[in-house]
C-alpha cells in the first residue's frame, strides 16, 4: 500500500510512549522501555523521512469507569497516566527524540480513549489528530508505540477508517498480551495496514 513512502505526505505517529506504560509504571508493558529507546534511535536515523512526527498521550483527569479498583485489564484499568504526573510523562529513553516531535495529541481526559485519533492537540482541544494531519498535507502514517493490542491497534484501525494509508513498524511496538497482540496485528493487516 505505501511501499514507497512519500516524505512530503507521511507522518510518523508515536503512540503512548509514556512512563506508566513502560516497565515500573502503573501499567508497565514488557518491552516498553526498549521500544522507547529504539523509537528514539529510529527517529535519529530517519527524521528526514517524515514530513511530520506526532505523539499521542494518555492524559487522564477523571475518566470515569476507565479506572477501577478491580480492573479486568480489558476495559477497566488501575489508575494510570494521570494528567500532570510523572506516569503521564514521555519515557526518558525517548528524550533524544523529543525535539523532533512536531505536535502532541492528548486523549482520555474524561472518558476512556484508546485511539490517537480521539486525541486533541495540546493546548487546543478543538484540533483533532485527523484534522491536523490533513491540514499538514499528510496522507499516510507510520505507527509505532505502546500497546500493540490496545492503543496501537485502535490508532491504526481509526487511521484506516479516516482513509490514511497506514504502516505499522512491528519491531517498534510492545503489547500487553502476546496472543492478543498477534491477533491485533492480523486485524490491522486485514483492515489494510501494512506490517513492516
């Protein structure tokens, strides 16, 4: 689908590479820290391959029943990525690439939100990810981040629904559950996303 990336119309989307989703965080995913490090290295090596780089972030204020004292780890979760806390900050391993990020889209303030396409531009909640990308002339996105079986999956599927060409960098994602992550990658591929 996007075997040859057009730099002028392609954005790299970093999904939720935050402290709470890496080892030691409230919802630490095995391999999350390594993903943060590898994404930073990838951006250092490939920054010029993308017209824009954006990041999404869970940013919970009062997300209702998304938080639970008895989470099922499918639709309810322990408290995580509370707005303004260290858990919601980008992982330190991503720091070498932070200056390359053109925009951050926060999601989930007052309700569960998995897809980056539910996120709004930091400091301007009227600007949603899909609209921002289109305004920047973006037609294809390359996705990496955490977690494969949750927010990466939702972002990729919504990207396809929004009619973007989508590529997933499978070496730059980490999932909560190995089997569900494999199923999620198959689902993304069936929806038209390229796995690379």
